[in-house]
C-alpha cells in the first residue's frame, strides 16, 4: 500500500504527453480534434490515475480497468480518448502494488500479470462501452468484441498482437523502455520527448494508422517520419514535426499507438526519477 503513493509519479505522462506541441496529427493544446480536445485528455488522465490507484491497491489489472470504465461513464465520456494509455499505465500500477522496483523489473512484473490475469472480460467491456474508431470485427480463436468474452486478458491481447500497445503488454514494454533511454539524454524534457516520438515513428511506425488506413498508409507514414528525422538534423525537431503535421493532419492520420507508448515512457521516466528522490530521502 505504501508503494502506491508512487502512482502520481507513474502517471505524469498522461498529463505531459497531451501538452506537447507540435505533434503530427495529434491533439495538442493548440490543435484539437473534431471529437476531443486537450481538456478531454487532461480530464481523462485524472480518471486513469484514480484507476491506477485501484489497480495498485488491489494488485489487479481487472480492478483498474473496471474502475476506469465506471469513472468514464460517470464523467459522461461517450467515445474513446486514451484506452491504450490507460491499459499500459494500469498494468504497471498493478505491478507497483507488488512493491517498488526499477523500470525493467516493474515492466517485467506487469507482463507476468498480463499473462496470468483474468482481465479479458473487463477489457472487452471497456471496448464495448467506448468503441474505439479503429475497432473492426475480429475473426479468429478469441471472440470478437460484442460477441462474447475471452478467457483471459492475454487471449484478448494476442488476438491482435500486431497492435503496438498490445505487443508492449505481452512482451514486457520493449518500446517503452527504448523510449525511456532516449528520454535520459541531455536537454529539456519537452524536446527530448518530441525527438523520441520522431525516432519511434521513424523506426516502428504506428499501428493505429495501419488499422484505420491500411498497411500502405503505415509504410508511407513510417517513410515520411524518416524524412522528418533527417530534416530535424538540419532544421530542428520542432520544425520537422510541424512539417510532418502538415502532411498527416489533413489526412486524419493520428499516431495514437506511438503516443500511448511515449506517454507511458514519460511516466516511467518520472517514476524512476522519484525512486531516486525517495531513496535519498529515506537514507
């Protein structure tokens, strides 16, 4: 229970990532979407943080997801704002409930909980309630959303393991830890985070773009992100992202999966920083 006091530190990215500007095709304080804006993300972040506390105290991803769905309904949300970020953060918070740990160990324990927990029903109920825009009909060994419930959370995630967020949970947060390394470089956190996003998009693309617009769009977006990364070497990261935003926003391309990972990496970065502060204080 004492270690759950670190949940606010582990939730910083939920507030910080939406505040970043510029971002290609994404919500920022200066660039809303038709159905959601910066305030929606900040309000949603507060609900995820409360759900993380539930997951931490009860050491249960399912409990955190249930609490998140109930809070969203009570707050009047009708569409998806940040389910991917919520899932990544709630799993880490449930791991924190087992005791504080360095980021690699925290991520590993979250992976083990994902593989061992029966949270599939709660995840499907969350998807049923808020129907993300990219959610299609799945055909395979697990039931499609709206036609039954999987036996476990792992079964639900494996049904679409090509998704970056699902793969993070199943594989122990490899991209989150990769971005975390980039965040440890020198310079203002805002610029480090924006550059880390550009690197992530250029090396791994974004599966939300793939699911909504197809594999050709995914490949094109990845190629354009590489062009932007090269442009950043000459004109700077912000100018490169503004150029990329000029391409993606008119198309409706939003790298939501990559942003979920960036948000989580910022949270883990801040949590790790807080661990050092607390350790120093305790000694």
